[in-house]
C-alpha cells in the first residue's frame, strides 16, 4: 500500500476519542495511564482502541514527554473581572491535565504582546491561548504556527486557520435589543469603549442589525472612557445628541456599572425611568442595585473550551482547526422597565 494511503487509513487518537465519545485530551490521558480518568471512561476508551485497532506511537510519545507541561495565556486586561473568570475556566481544565498556566497581560499592546510571546517560547511553553491585542494581524499568528507553537484564539477572532473559542456576540446583542423593544423602548443607545477588535466589531454590528430588525435607528452609538469613575462622570454623553435615549445597551458590565453611578448622579432611577443592560454578566455585576439585566457570555465555559481545544491540539497537532462558539443568554433582572416619559 502506498505510504499516502497508509497515512489516510491510519487510526488516530481523534478516531478513538470520537468512537468512545470523549475528547482527544481524555483519550490521551487514558493512554498515559493518568489517574484523573474515571474507571468507566477508561474502559470505554480502551475498548474503542481495541475495536479500531489503534496503535500507540511510542516514538511520538517520547517527543511529547519532553514537553514543559506549561500553557501560556495572554490576555489584554487583567483588571477586567471578565478575564479573571475566563482564566479560572482555562486553569481548571489545564490543571486537570497535569499542567500549569503562565498568565501575562498584553495591555492591548501589539508590541508588548510580541515580547510576551517571545518570552513564552523562550520558556518552552507547550502551547498558548491568546486573546489577541487590538491590531494583531493574521501574519503574527501564522508565524507562531510555523514555529510549531500550538495556539488557540479566544474571544477575539483573527484567522480561520487557527482554533478559536468564543461567544456569539451578535446573538447576545439581539437578545438585549429585543428585550428593550418589547418593553416599548424606541430610542436605545449603545455605550462602547476600548480599542477596536473583532469582538468590538461583532458587538457593534450585532447591535445595529438588531435595531434595524426592530425598525429602530441603529446609529445612537456613544463612546465612553475606559475606567468606571470616568464613565460615571461621562454619563451626560448619552444625552448630548438630538435624540434622547430611554435605554442603553452597554458594551460590557464595566460600562454598565459606571453608567449606573452616573445615571444616579443625574437623578435618574435605573429600572424605573431609564433602562440599562450590561454584557458579560460577570460575578461583580451582582453588587449593583437594582440588579443588572445582562447578557451572560459564560466566560468560565469559554475558558474551558479554549483549554480543551489546546489540549486536543497538543494530542493531535495535525487535526483540522476548530471553532467553538458559545451561545449567550440574556439574564433579566431589575435594571430594565417599561419605557417612561422621554428624558429631558
């Protein structure tokens, strides 16, 4: 049989995992006799190996044994509670595989990100999960894969050729706008901040599409500062235009918390004569009163998905790139109410 045909017909670890109904990472743990795998799962994987005729490649295993058992994670902002939740999901999965996480903050700087990535490679990390800095181009990611560094994109999507774990931002915006429209709101603003990247564009485009679908003006987009204290002081920007909004959807919960304070200072009562919707539904948002209606994006689950993608990539470097996009869910609480009289 020609070598190409043998390669095509060879049973892979991915085949075993699919047959057993587990991830590649779990199948790999079974092969390495890890105590982290339950007896029932181990028996199922071993049975799949026997049925498919899987042969363990000891040579490749020796190469894998030379790994550092560390995973690099680079995020743009460690002060945002969303990223703390994302990291907890990543760490839980990586830790279960007997590995550790090295975390770095790019500060949304392409130059700093480049330096951090070089240091990650110098320290011999087995792979990297990257929430790319704004302005990162596909060439940067492809260069890393050419250097045989396994890579997963998280939250911000740059290339279809590389694994990605994220959330359906547009779907979340649609839920938020539809909810406000159902309450009678016609003048709905969208409060944004921060640099422009794929997640920013997807949220903005998602808001505009959702507004158009409801027959509403999609252009009331207001840019605010980055810090909560500055956001509170800039709440007046919502009302500086010719059209006065009765509700606002926020780019994230950081903006929502800042605006809640700023709206209070203006004498507005959130949930009564002005409606406010956050995005991400991080744990810290629970501290707000009235309780914040927010689009839950499940950052912990996204982190878990990113980590599993990377472990699968380490187990089978030749597998096709995958995209795992989580569906968000609007959590309705107290910060939205029926439309009140126009704000004067």
